[in-house]
C-alpha cells in the first residue's frame, strides 16, 4: 500500500531544506578522494577494524540518492511560474525562521507569515496590492508538493528519511 502522506512529508522536507541540503551535498562530494583512505571512507584508526570499501559504497549510494532529490527539486522549481517560485522561496524563508524559533510553528504560522511576505513581494514586483487567501496559500503549497512527488517517483527517488 502506498503511503501518500509519507511521500508528501518527504517531498516537503526536501523542498524546504533544499538550499542547506545542496550545500551539504557539495561539501560531501568534495571530500571524496579515490586515491586515499580518509575518515569518510571508513578507514580504521589504530587497531580498529574497518570496512572502507563498504563504507565508501554506502556513502556513494547516499550521495546518489541526495543527487536525485536535488535534481527533483530543481526540476520542480523549473515547472513553477514566477509567482509560485517566489512563494516557494518565501515559504523556505519562513520555514528557516520557524526552525530558529522566530515565528509560530505549524501550518497557521507558516501561512500567516508567508501570506504577509508574499503580499510585500507582490507589491514590490507589480506595484499592486495582492493579499492571497490562506486557503490559496495552502493550495499552492499542496500543488508544489504534488509536482515534486510526481517528479521524484518518475526519477526513482526513495521516500525514506
């Protein structure tokens, strides 16, 4: 049986945490050196028993999964128009603020804060006032998540942690 809610939660995490995960991915890719034994490859310290090849293989598999998800999020962003892309960036900013404890957590918190920020962005961009309804904001978010899930399924991403 398919876990639609789990797929949506996973895609939501990737959509919201994309900038940080991309930087982490680039850092981890830079650590790989095929010619030397490093901490990343699982080379043992002192008399410890290590499994460098196994650890390297697992690390590469995790990196590949991350690469697939990053490409999925980038493709999702390419499908969005200017307004929904701006909404996604605002939503990420609000999520970051929530994680830092700056705003109320949960759905009402992100909707209200995103709504205010989006209205400000819209006015600066188009010179008109536009204050979208909270239901519109949640619908936009659900649509973006659904697009990301569909692309992830087509790409073969796993929906585990």
